[in-house]
């Protein structure tokens, strides 16, 4: 009877381990990846580009024999750009699909709502888009990594450009949530140091996500007569803003315009010749910025498969899969904590160039690209001419400055 009771307890414990996302558990025969992006609403194209880049990487890896002899299998969920929905989606992937690793997240607000729960879920997440510095700063933890440019890096580059213009009085137009407010906060911080004469106006514009009528914001900014306008709108919001701003003569004013994510190809394809030329725009990857065999392969393979040039969302998702591959092969196992240790301090080649994942805060260190919009008959979208590539190490705050206390 005692032996039977012990056997029953052991069987129950084994069953529990099989259904829990424990640190040492991994799928037999395949590696499961759970992916959460925005697939509906104002930023649906961003999620679609990310999905395409991720699937391209998965197919390439599976055709070449997988990772440690295991094929990759991917499950996608829609975050709807809402933290509670994103968290439910991730829980579903972890507890129902039993994924081994997570890749994704578009919105900074979503990332801030999800990241604190990864310590409970105990499944590593590689962020490929959400840019809030908090997830590799005050919210950092062993399970959260990012292989894409964050707000600090991109805005530091913007400030370097702004400091070389004649603009003194600056204002902003940005989304009314973490990304917009933090972008403006860091722009002021960095530009103040680079140009002590810079002044920041009280008249600012923070429209809600998915705003339809931007005319009141456009009117107020034009009436304030700034020297420079820093715009952090993105996706469909930026597209709608530009279209409406064109009709109101916004870009014919004398002020300097910087768009932190204006070179996202999702935006450029949606606008085509409606995107004004001569505007300073940033991006987290530019398909013409890196003349390496790997980037050429990626651009050609992506365009052949999907008919368009890849966006930073596509490249970032693609790179995350290859970062995971490099870490698993370095660890020699899919055991989660071993892969986490392998990701910490990992350097790998991506289409965007060499990416180093800093072990202290898990932030990817990579180059940042900005440029001025220009028309080119060889491309269906605006390209960057001239183009400026900022060294990643030079636009990234030191690890001890991020607020990360890794445990």
C-alpha cells in the first residue's frame, strides 16, 4: 500500500512537470516558438511584416536541418496593442501550446505590461520591436532580451542630428502613451546636453493611438511657430498624420522636421510619393544600409517571397530567430536557463550588422540608421539620401545608467 502511494505521488509529480513551463523543460523533437504581435487595427502591417520575417528565418533553418536536429514550430497570437490581451496571449502560448521560447511585442505599453510576468512564466522572451528602455532598464529580468534599437538609442541619434541644425525652439507630436512621452523626454535630455541653447516649447501634441482627425494638433503646432518638430508617431498613425499634414501645408513651413520612425517601410509603402522629401527620418533597420552578403541574401529572399522590401520589423523578427539559434547551439541544449546564459553576452551577425546582447541588461547593441527622404526612380518608396549610420556603442547609455538591477 505504501509503495502504491509513493508510485502515485511520483506519477502525479511527473505529470505536473510535463504541463508546467519549467526552466528545464523543452519540447521533444521540435522547438516551439510563441510569437505575439499586433495583427489588427492601426498597426496590423507591422505585425504582418514581423510574421513574414520570422517565418522566413524558420523556413531557412528548418530546411538546413533545424537546430540541434530539431525543427522549429511557430504559433502566432494577436496582442491588439493592449497589455491585458497580450498577457493572455502569452499565457495561452506558455500553458496551452507549451512553447519553449517567445519572440515579439510591438508596443512599449504592451511590453511594460507583459515583462514583469516573465519571471512567473519562466520562458525567455526576445523583444523585436517595443522600444521602451524600461524593459531593459527598471523592469529588466533574466527572461527578457531585446535585439532591436530602443528609444534611448534612436533618440540619441535624433538629438545628434537636431544639434547640427539651426533649430532652437523644439516641440513634438507623439502618441499618448509610454513610447511618445518617453521619446520626447529623452529627446529633451540628450539635445539639451548637445546644444545648451535648445529650448522646448509648452505647446506639444500627444494624440491618442488610432486618432482619425489630426487637424487640431497640426493647427496648434503650426500656430506655435517652432524651429523644429520631433515626431514619434508610427504605423497607421504616422501615415494618417502625414497625409493630413500635407493638405494643411505643414511640411511647407520653415521648421525642421525629424520623424523617429519615418523610415519604416510599412509607412513608406503606404505613403509612397505622399511622403515629403528632405525630411529627417529614423528607423531600426534600413535595407540599404548594410552591404554584407547576409543582408543582400535577406533582402533578396524577402523581396522574392513577399514582393516588397523588408522593414525593420521583418529584419528584427528574422534576427531574433537566428539569435535564438546561435544561443541554443552555443548552449548545446534547449534547456531554458542554459539558453538564457548563452544569450547573455552573445554576439551574432544579422542583416542589420553585428548585434551584441549586453549581459548586464540584455539590450542589443547595434548601429542606428537615419537619413533624409529622397525620391529615386529605382525604388517604389522614398529612400534615405544622405544616410547616416550611428555606431551602436556611441548612442547607447552605459549599462549602469539604465536602472537595471539584474537578478
